[in-house]
């Protein structure tokens, strides 16, 4: 069985499995030969630009296992009969930790104090604080649950929102009522046709003055132009690990917008995520080889 893996460390984890031939394909323009022989493809974190064409050439493909929770780059091009699995759970800890850190960084004005330190300036002042805040989590899946666990002890009120309402979790249709009460809004929804520009001008206008928007989901979830208007007006603040466009090009107005803290899509890029990913991939391949049910199978509407 031929497997394409995104890196040598993944190859090393799978190399001793019986009957497995594993090669590295990191998503570059020159893939290894034999795409038509690949039965399992584990693509890199950033999907190759030629994903659609690559999948069309993979006539023996039976399983596509992503290394991220998001699968939006693959769903439209997935050949019939191919199982699609994501890496749900792998990046929960890192992403939730980033979200808490980003909240504290912006509310306590750490970026501004870091700049003052570079200038050698003692800029004493009162700052915001996370304590007593209402934190609205939009997209209450496994990462949202991990975030709530990490917020325990920070003396905040957590409000949960998901596409499907359930006990203790509001539906997305309740956002117009919930947004005006939130001090922090954290985005953790997947990138789908239904979440594209979910955070538009109306959504942002519903947020209270001085509120903080934290995007750890995907860039296209937020209307960049609408967010820029609110930032320039000084009404809202933002912490962004993802942007639209991404990567954010030099000179883009988001870089210099007031009240925004930007990191380059690093929330899940941690050693813990890599350890958990290798464990998941080996477990999945053992299940696949033995004919057992796979984890994290994507079915129906995503």
C-alpha cells in the first residue's frame, strides 16, 4: 500500500507498518512519481495549490487523512468512494491556549508595552482585564470545549454558540441577541459556505463598544473590509491568527490598523500538536489496515 505523507517524521511513524510504502510529499510543485498508485494521502497543513488536479490523478486513492481540522480545500474535489478524515482534536490544546493568550495580550495591552520596552519608556497606565468578562464562543466544538476548560479560573462568564443548539449551547440564530452582551467574541467555526463572511458589518455592529474579536477559525469567516472599518473607528479590537487574504501581504491595511494583534496562523503549530498528530496518524493507519472503523470521518454537510 502506497502512502504519501507530508514530512519525514510522519514517514518514520508509519514505516514499520506491514505492507506499507511511505513517501514524503510536502505539497511542492514536483510530487513524487506514481500518484495513480497512492492509496492513502496525508497532505501537508497548507493544501497544495494543485489539489484538484492531484486528486484527479490519484485513481487508486481510498483514504484522504488531513493533518488539520479543516477540510474545506478537499471536499469540493474529493473523488467518489474516497474516505475523508480530519485531525479533530489534534490542535485543540494549542488553539485554545493561543486564544486565551491572545485575549490577555490585547486586553492587558502587551504589544504596546513591548514596543514601549524597545524604546525604553515606562508607560504606566490602567489596562483592560479578562476577569468579569463575558466570553462568547462561536463554534462550540472540541476546540471550544478545550477553550472553556482553560478559561476556568479566569472568573469569566462563558456563553456557547454552535450551529446545532443543545442543552447549554445556543444556536447561531441567537447571535443578534447574544453579541451585544459579549466583551470577547471568539470564532472557532469551520470554513464552509455557511460560515463565509459570517462576521459581516451587521455582526460587528452588534458587538458592544470596546469588545474584542478573536479569530482562531479561518480568515474568510470575517469580512476584512467591515472589520477594518470598525478598527479604524476605534470601536472594536481584534486578535487574529488567520486573515483574509492569507498570508497577509506586506502593506495590507490590517497590519497598521489600530487595536489589532496579528499572528501568522500559528495557533495549532506546537510540539504538542505534532506529538498528537503522529499518534493519531499511526492509530488511523492501524485501523485502516485492519479494517476497523476510522476516527473523524467527514460525512454529510461539513
